[in-house]
């Protein structure tokens, strides 16, 4: 199952939660060796100092990204902040054009540079690469990802929303212009940076909406729903911060095009019949974040609404796994020809 | 401020969270004496055995409700399960027609007996009392409550939703037929009964929708929005269980009748200008449950949506206080002529 | 009950949790007016921006401490970091020698300047004031506090530990030289400053010891147990960070001087018979932080150990109330001649 | 890696947390097939109804244990309540003497039948089997376990405590008669049964000691420390319920026999040098439950005390993995000749 020479992996931005979850999963992947870890603010430290739960792993020390020998690597996972990401990836690919890049930032997700400039406040600085990048939602773009050099892994919210809605929009079962998406995320979605609102005493035992009607993930949702619908779309998207570390659940309120909730469920079942990680819940079964914690699975449920002609589609995943590092590894498996589920078969940790 | 003879209060169902929060607040109310506490399954026990946080209070022991001398009481708070409530209250009022009843159950909230029968699965068994009961949403029915003998305090969700939406529907600013209400509640909303899904290990670190499109509080919301709109209404209502003990937040997605989000905010500010407990957040300020925990306050915010012609109205309260026991005490204050805020001025406990 | 002219209060360091809890309680104290709030890093902001749960209060804006008119104040609560506190209080008392100071920092708690220098890493810079300061553990030093100008309110852990152990040491019932104190605190004990280990995703769903055998509160415990014993004492003291916001519980393992656990309980009951806030749990009743959350109460329980000749004394309180702001207000009440319980009678918020 | 014929496993008591965690791990074990799952109160249900996070697994339906064909099984994991366990295991072994039994209950842990009768309130009903059973603390009894038919896996607390203290007692470095063990556990330690004190609203945001000086795990600790010391021992053991689902941390206060804390650490390092799952933290590194959540690892740290001649030994593990199901699988791997770490290499899930 494992070739003698392991594929050499670098993780850039390994001191964030996304980078750490990539390391957690890659460390047990039989095909790869973690050969470089970068975190500029922690350069020189052992990974186990920055993430003590890695005490049992033998990992390379953290370095600055500028000192990495890219020619020694076969792939990099990039968990850096947006903006700097595009410059670093451009430099990496210049140094080693054969390297494969799994970007977990937002830098290459938006197809339209104007869109990027609008949402991120500056012109894109690696336009050619943006043109090359493939949107890394595995179930929608599997073939393109397998052939790609640079994969822009989607945001956690878009992953949950698009897996729930794209097959329904494609099939014309719902109205793409009347989408209300109430999104809820655990606190790791905000990253490991020090912010007052993610302190335990602030975020615990309470619930707060945030970035109402202004969250950047809306741009990805509009883009991909628009692709599915064939026309530009603007969706409502309203995120809430929930007192839990991991997990995300999107409650999508949709208007039916003559279809029933059962029709929607059937369409999703058809779409995901052969997918290893996307599960459509049986009628009456409630998706919940507990079912997917720590795993690469997505669970989707469909419910009839009280209002005639409307339905409710609920989608849940672990924002750090299928919503980020896990999906990146799933894409890596595709790109290197491994079984798509390799290193990702861990069942949800419940309780 | 306090008359020499204290008003004598009984709390029925004192072993539930709602009853306990009534006791917590009533114990510090200068006008009342807690004279009877009932909990049939715990009869004979001290209240401090059932709720150890009352160790410092000198409270009557728990008894069966059948043994209470109603003629010695001026008012009762009723935190019993629905169904049995109507029979007990009928018996209480028969024994002491002058007693005032603050019912925190669902038994007298629905004006239409057919509605009650539909949602609760049996014919109402105290129809005359249902006709007499006043819906106890203080800010909407203050005058009727002040004169009432039997007040049906609203459910926690309806309190949050109706305070946010009724002024807007009354003013014709939003479409009463396109209301999507995504509701989130802490676990105390499910009561103190033993259920697997409210165990710490099940409800903690996770989030789950429940009673999607079937929750009984929808009936109250339909009813009172319908009163405001002057026509029957069916609203979407989708509750979610959040890993926190107290607190509730409803995100209401509304379609505007030509108005703007600012118009909505202005209308709410007008409606609640003189209200002690309902606060409309300034533009850009986010309501969050942390702001109201343990207090009788409601906080409402209004936001423009990304979708043209839509807005988002967010309302939050503590489900056990303004959503139940606190509002009942607010109503009691009205009924007995005390300042409406008496015993309710506690600021939110944050963190 | 209230004099016409309210006592004017300033709260220094009002942007911390301790300062905020002082404001929460003082805002409902009938004898006082909050006249100044300082927070140098937030000067110019409204208090409701820094602590949104104060939306309903009409409070002075935050200022720099240097701009406060001390002559207009009757008392100040000081929730500043140690070190700077002593300099600011010296300046305050120079400007207004009649002002009363409730210091919630560590600056004036240690009687011996050498002790201070050892634990805090620098010479004390207000030695005369340190000589004047009274250790503000109300139940032990009530008379001195009533007459004091400067009260050094104890740390949260020492409050819990000393109330549990001092009466037992004074009575010679336990060995002051064999004290093992396993202490557990909620995350607010670490303050509102931005630290990685108090992020929700780090501190939640986990438990970690910290400052093992090096925590500064040990100095206060040694000092006051030493006073009670009449000889210098060194106690074990091992704190742990618990995933809850408020609350503290100390499990004290003691060696008996021929006494029994029942003797210990009886001694504590005698010591606290007339105390409004210290409750000795009946035999078999377990103290727990839930019983005191948000309140000024302390609950203490005594248990026989499995090891012959040993017992376990357990003490719990809310670290921000009796462990800090509440005890400071209790002391203020003493210093101004109000009933000691004024503004502090709030029952624990449970759940 | 996998033999063609998989080893057939039954899990008895699969509706409890311990049984479920065995299933979670066994489902990804390459050597085994889960062939039978029992849960008498849920017989007939799919496992995914009882534990929805197993939605992606193809598992046998739950049955009553009486209907299992034991002859078709090679091993059973037993997660049943104590008392009934011994009768069921006796029946199983009678039906299939060649089956291997991994018991996760308390029934076969105590070597002395009088001890069992004392702590569990009735005479042991399978004395011959108790004589045969091996105490399944892998690192202490590896050889015996490899040869055993019936392994009594230790309690979660004893696993943490004994791994920390036995090497120190064996080496004579600490006094076996002065052990104070302050233990903290997450709520899953109490099982999935419906109890008021494990409801989210009761156990959350609070901390409570329980079973002080009466917890049954003390019997195992006494027994095995006694074996190591060569004399009977009585240890203090004081458990506390912590608001987290998984994880356990024991803070052990020990008296040194002339040794230093560094000597203790060195002794532990020697004892566990070649152990895959027991890690001794470097000087100054703090064990914490976050480091082991969901994993089979144990982390132990040693600290000098403030009291001369004393030290503090801290041990942490996941109560459902190394404290129960994981250790049982580790033992199964030994008994069937697989690598000891098989299916157990999962890194801690943090955050």
C-alpha cells in the first residue's frame, strides 16, 4: 500500500489550528513524510512546544518559510493568512514548479479577480496562479483536482453549504435567488490568534451572531451557486459563533420549484450515492455536529417547512477536517493517486 | 416601599428550572413571602436538597400540590407540565377565586381551543379559564395583564420573536407571510427532566436542530403575529439546541415592504422607548445571549441583508428569566401595583 | 435606607473582569453612585462598548486614571495589575487623603516587604501604605476593616482556603505544617488579557494544572495560616484551570491533631454561626461551584479521609464575587456603616 | 497486514460510552470484524440509532446478549454494569471456553473476594474466574495478559494513578502510606445512564467533588500499590466531576523517601522508555487532558513541592480510551499477537 519512498510534505503555517489538524492527519498517512513545518513567529521551536498534544510525534522543528528547501518537497499544505499566501505560493511554485499546492487559505478561491479585490480589499497579486487554481470542493471538481497543481480548498462554510445546495440548484429543484443560510460555527473557525471574543470567558456559555451580511465566505457561496444556476446569485449568509471548539452546521431555508422535501432528499441521495464522505440522513434523522467531530464526514438532512413551498436543508461538518485540512488531504490523495479515503477514515469522536 | 403584610406566594412545580428561577427572584422581592412550594415527586424534601444553591434561603419544604391551603395565598406561579396545569389551576381558582395565577406552562396561551387540541393532542379541559386568560407578553398586553386574574406567560421563543416582530408587522413594514425564524436555545429550555439528549456528554461541544417545523411554540408565534397582521399567518420556526445552559437568540429573516433596515430599527426604538426591559441595539451592535444572562432584559438588533429587500432582526433573552420566571414576576408586579421592575433589576451575569 | 447624597465611587481598571463585576454590583447598590470609571487602554469609550452586557446602565465613560478628580470621590475600587497599583494608590491618597481604597490587586496583601519583593520581583514602592493596609478578609478582620482607609482584599484562592482552614488552625485541630491544597479555578481567574491558554478552543473541554508550587497566592496562604498558627508555615498549593468561567473550589487535605472530621465541622459552624456569607454544609452535603456562582457566598464542607488521622476540607466561592469584587463591596459596606450584605444578597445563578 | 480471516469480535453493552468507544476503534482495526453487538434495552435497533455518529459504519444490529452465538466469536469486549457482568461472562466462557474476554467492568479487578464483597455489596458469583482473571494494566502485566483468557481491564482512575505511582513505590522512592490523590474526571466517566447530576445544565460551568473517600476505584489503587509496596496500603482518593466530556487528570501528592522530584522523573523515564503509550513529560512541561483526548496515550509529569520532602506527580489520560476501551484493545492486540499499537495510533484530537 505504501511505496518505499514517501511523498515529502511541507505544512506552511503549522502553528494555526488548520495547520495542526493537517499534521494530526498526515502524521498517520502511510504514503507521506512530514518534511517541513513553518511558522514564522515560532521559528526554532519544536512543534510539541506549540501544540503539546503532539508530544508523541517525531516532527521537524518549525522554521521560517523563507528557509525551506522547496526542491526537496513534493507537496505543500498552506494554512497561512490570506494576502501573504498568494505571494508565498507564487515564490514556492517559482522555486519548484513541480510541487503540488493544497491551499487552505482564501487566496485562490474566487475566480473573478474583481470579486477578490472587492472582498479582500486589494488587487490580487498572483493573477496567473488564480487562473490556474482549481476550486477544491472534492465532490464537485474531482476530475479537475486530480489533474491540478494548485488547489484552492474551499472555506468551511462554503463546503457545508455547497454540498447541500449545489445538486438541488443544478437539478432546478430550488430557487437560487431565495436562499437564506443561517450558519453556526465552533470557535476554532476564528483561528488561534488572540482575540477577545474567542476567550473562554467571552465565547463560553453564550451565542453571538457575527459578520452579519458581510462574511467573506458569502462570496464563495454566491460564486458556486451561480455556477450551478448559470446566473449570478446573491444569497443570505448569517454566521453565528457557538460555544464549542469544532463543528459547523448550516440551516438553509430554500424555496421549492414545485418539488417536495422528499424530492430534494432523493436528489441528494443520487448525487452522493458513491461518495465516501457525504451522507444524506434518512427522513427524520437530524444532522448534528456531534456526528462528525474530528472526522471528514458531512451529514445532510432535508425537512419540509411549515410554510407551503419551502424546505429546510441542514448540513454539518467539522470545520477543521472536511471544512479544511481533511478536505485538503482528500484532494492530495486524488492528486497523488492514493485511495481518496486514505488517512481520513477516522470515525467521529463522540462524546 | 414594602407594605407590612407581605403578599403570599406559592410556586407550583418548584423542582423545575422555571420554578427555581421564580424562587431565586421572588426570594429577594421586598413585597412578597414565599409561602408554599410544591413538587409532587419531591414532597417532603427541603428545597435546598433539590436545588442546593438555595442553601442560604429559609424556604418552606416541598409539598404535594393537593395539600396546599390556597386560601392562605395571594398568588401562585405555576411551572407545571402542560395538560395537568389546566386541571390544577381550575382547582386552585375554585378553592380561592381571588388568587392571582401566573402560569408559565403552555396551557392557556392559545386563544383558539382547536389550536390547543391540534398542538397538544387533547381537548382543552378548562375552556372557561382559557377564555379568561390574558396572554402575558407584558409589553404587548400591559393593560390587560394589570387587570387579569389568570395570566398565560408566553413561551421563551415567542417572547423573543414577538417582541422583535410584532411592532414591525403592526406598522406594515415587513411581510407577515415570509418569516423565517432560526431559533437557538440553551439546554435549560428542555427542562430538568432526565433525557439522553440533554446529558452533558451529549449536548456539550455540539449543536443540533430539533423539532424542525414541528415545535409547539410556532403556534403562539402564528397566533400573535396573526393578531398583529390581522390575518392568519404561518411562520417558519426552526429551533436548535446550543451547548450553553441559559440564553436564547432568534435570528429572524424578514422581507421588507419597501422599508429599510434603518426604518425597522427606528420603529422598534419608538415602540420600546419607555420600556424598562427591551433594548434596541444601536446600528452595528450585535445582540448576544451573554448580554442578558440571568437578567430580565431583551436585546434586539436589526441588520440589512445582502439580498435586496430583506432584513435580519435578531432578538435575545434569558429563557428562564424574561422567557419565563422573570416575565411572570414582571406581570405579578403589574397585577399587584408594584413598580414593574421590582426584583428584576439584576444586571446580566457576565462572564 | 439610602441617604440623600450618594457616596461617590470610582472604579479603576474597569475594563477587567474584576472591575466589571464591581460595576455590576455597585450599579444596584442603593447607597452609591458610580462617578468615575478608568481603563487607560480604553479611555474615551463607553463602558457598554467594552462590556456590552451593561447596555441598560447609564455609566460614566472610561477615562485615563490620571484625569480623575479624586477630590470628588469618597471611595475607589482598584482592579489594576500589581506593581502599578501601589503607585496609583499612593497618588490617589496623596490627592485625597480622606478617600477610602478597596484594592483588589495583590499589592498590599503581604505584610512583610521582603515577602513582596520575593514573590513579585521588585521592592515595594509604597512601604508606608503597606504598613497601613488591612488584609481584607472580612470574616477574619472585620473590626480592622471597618476602621481602615486602605483595604487589601485577598486573592480569590486565599479567601477560599483561609475561610476553610484558619478557624481549624486557630483551634489547634489540624497540623499547620501538613497542608495539601488542591485548587481549581474557572478561567476568569486569569483575567481578560489575551493569552493563548485562555482561548475557548484551548481551555475548553480540558483541564490543566498551572503554576504548580509557584503560584503567588501561596504567599498569602502561608502568611495568614502562619498568623493563625503563630509560627511560619509553608503549605502545598496546586492550582488547576477548569473549563468554566467562574467559580473556584479548594480541596484541602489536612492532618488531624487528634480531632475528628465532625470536630472540624463543629468548629467551623461555631466560627461562622453569625456570618451572612459563609455557610458550612451539613455532613454529607457536597460543596460545588454551581451553588455560589454569581453570589457572595462561600460554602465549606468537611469529610473524613480514608487515611486514619486525616480529613478533607472543601471550600468553594465565586472568584469574581466573594473572591474579589463582592468581598470588596462587603468591606466597603463595613467602612461606610451600611449593612454588610447591602447589594450582595443575590442568590447564585443556577443553572 | 491483515490475515484473510478476520478475528470475530462481540461487544457486550454496546449502548454505553465505553462500548461505543470500543466500536469506534475496532471498526478501523485491520485484524478484526465486529460480529455481534448487544444492548438488551435497545435490542433490535441499529447501532446508528443509538449512536448516530456511526452513520457511516456497517454494523450488526443490537441484540440481547442471550441470543448471541458465542461459538462464532473469537473475543468479546464487555462493557456491562458490574454484578451482571460476572454472570454473563461465566455463561459466555461456558458456551465457548476458547473465547477471549476483555472485561471493562469492575467485576474481576479485585483479587481478594472479601474486598469485592466489601466494595460491591455482595459475594462474588464467579470465584473461579476471578482467580483466573489477569489485571489488565498493560504496562504492568504485559506477559500475563498475553497469555490470559480473561482480562479485567482496570478502572480509568487506577490506570492513571498506578502508571504514575507504581514504579515509584517499587523503587522505594516514595512513601506508600502517605498518598493523597486528587482526581478529576470528565462527565463520561459517569456513563450514559440518565442521572440528574450529569445533565448539561447541572454539570456544565461548575465543578463538584463526589464520592469523597468512598469511591470504589480506591480499592484497585490500594490493591496494586499494595502489591508494589509489598504491604497493605490505604490511599486518599478524592474524585471531582469536571465540565468536560472526556479526560481525566490525577494530581498525586507524595512524600519522598530521600529522593528528589528529578529522581522520580528519572525513574518514570526508565520505566516507560520503551512504552508506546506512556510518555513522561520533560521537566516543566505540564500534563493536561487536552493532550490525550481521544487517544490511547498517558502523560505523566513530576514537580517538586513547596513543602520540603514532598513532590507532586500528575497523570492524565482519556478515560474512555486508555482508561477503558483503548486499553482493552491494547490488551487484545497482545492476546492475539498483533502489534500492540494497532488501531490505537490516533493522535489526540485538539482542539
